[in-house]
């Protein structure tokens, strides 16, 4: 096969033809894998939505009230938590002084009524009057980043 490119003739070898065919096959395989993966991602997001709904029906073990503040990788002085996991600013995690690591807690903003279920992965806060520190992402979703500290109700879930 001869290709005309800017007035000059180029001849393709059989090896170049095979390489182009291999590239095309790899591209097609990746496209097919992507198409097959997208529905499973949608199913995962739907299952996480239904899991969130199930969290609303979890029995409440205990209730606490007090003030909540937020923290981030920057204010934490690094990314390690007491549980050994990395602190993720967007993650639904929090720090509590006494609840067991791994506990699920519904944090309810008493000013606007917004709530989110978080997992306890760290220890703190070490400021008098505060019962929980949530990540900055949770604080954004609960609507109190600009306030810094707000009154909350904690529902410890089973």
C-alpha cells in the first residue's frame, strides 16, 4: 500500500499494518470495556443511594448534643487518623473522644436540620464544649463551614 503524504510516497511494511491493527483492536477493546463498566457504576451509585436510605432506618443506640467543628488535612497536621486510615477532606468521617473507631453516627445540624451519617475514624475534638469534629466536606454538606462551630445532635447508630 502506498500513501501519498505532502507529495512524497511512503510505503507501509506488513509490520506497520499489524501495529495499526493491534492499536485499533486495543482501542475497540477499551471502548467495549468502558461501555460494559458504565452500567455497573450506575448500579453501584444506586445501591449506595439505597444504602443511604437504609441508614435512615438504623436503630439509634444513644443521643448526644453539643457543638461540632470541622477539620481538614491542613488543620489536622497531616493525613493520618487514629484509626490508621488517611484523612480525606471530602470523606464522611469524624473525630470523637470516646465512641469506638468505626462507629456510625448521624450528625444533625440543629440550625438548618441537615444531617449526614459519618464514620468515627479519629480522636478529638480537644476543645471544651465540642462533641465531634467532622471533615470539611461534611461541614460543607451540613452548611456550616463559614460558621466554624454549630450546635448539633448526634445519633449513635447500631
